[in-house]
C-alpha cells in the first residue's frame, strides 16, 4: 500500500488540480484498503474470529443492535457536549483572568498544572465515587478534560499577541476590553482551536471510561456489558462509533476554525 501511495504521489507532481482531488479522497481510500486487508486476512483464517471479528461481522449486525447503540451514543454525546461547553467557557474566562491579573496566575497556575498531571482514568474513578453512576460525573469528567488544555492555550495565546499591534492599540487609547475583543482574543483563537482538536478526543475517552466503571448508559457502559458477554463484534462496533463521534467533533472544530480564522496564516492555502 505504501508503495502504491508513493507511486501516486510521484505521478501527480506538477498536476495541481489532480493532486488536490487526490488529497480529498486519500483518507477514504486508505480506510477502504485497510478494512479490505483486514477482511481478507480474517477470511483466510489468519485472525481468530472469536478474538478479532472481520469488518463484515462487526458492521453487518442486526438493526436492533444499532438502535440500542444509538441510544447509548446519545448519552455519551450529551455528556461530552455539555462538559465541553462548560469547560471551554470556564477555561477561556480563567485564561483571561490569569492574563489580566498576574497574581492569580502565580497563585493558581501551579495547582492547575498539578491537577492536569493526574491521569484521566484516576479522575474518572474519583468522580464516579463522588457523583455516583449518573450523568453528572461524566459531564464533570468531560469538563475537566477540556478545561486544562484550553486554559493553557488561551493564556499562551493571549501572551503571544503581536507587541507591535499591542503598542498601536495603546497609542490610540484603546481600553483593556477593546484590546481583548479586537486584538488579543482573536490572536489567541488559533491556539484555542488547536487545543480543542486534542481535548475533545481526550474528553470522549474520559467519559467512556467513566461510563464503563460506573455508569448505567453510554458507549462505555455498552462496551463493558458486551465485553462480559464475549461479544467482541459489538465491542468493536461501539468503539468505532465512539471514534466516529470524536472525528465528527474534531471536524466541526476544524470547520469553525476555517470560518473564524480564514485570515490566520495557518489557514492560508499554500
């Protein structure tokens, strides 16, 4: 496969339009090749079916299984989205306060970094103990997963504002709020969006782990339930659906980034 892709790349050099079209279909082609190789490998008997089912056994399941998975997916998505909304809001607010009031940063940033160093599975366990098996603990888990990366990147983005532009804003007597709205926060948006692309996937992992160890609904709960039944096909199907949720959220962040940061150098076509 690698040789084939290298051959395609070499033969498309200098053909700008064709290369762009190839880039758009590269990801689905790679998926088709990988799943096709997996299916063939399984059918030839090189993979024990009871351990790792073939893609056809994973995806061609009864409709009732998909309907049940859809209900669990809704729970996980709600937990992640609510937690992300709260975490993003608090992180941006805290990042601005750290930037405006250095004393707060000196007093609390070390504590924030210490908490951020705790493994997410340990945090999920603690929150299940505190909040029980309901939805609240998973929302808090998602909030924590989002909060720390966004806080750090918000603060760093604000600190990285172009000093020349900052001097210009001060020269025209712009207030602190005007500098934040028209210069500092837009400059930090690239950092914030970058942190979200990573933090959202971590939040999904944290939420699903919390559902598995102490939940009564959600993809994590479904995976653990099917794992006890040795239904590996259903386990892998739920895992792929969780990955699809993460891919969808990250793609949404990327589209928002393109919309709001079309002016940013990182979004310019090369």
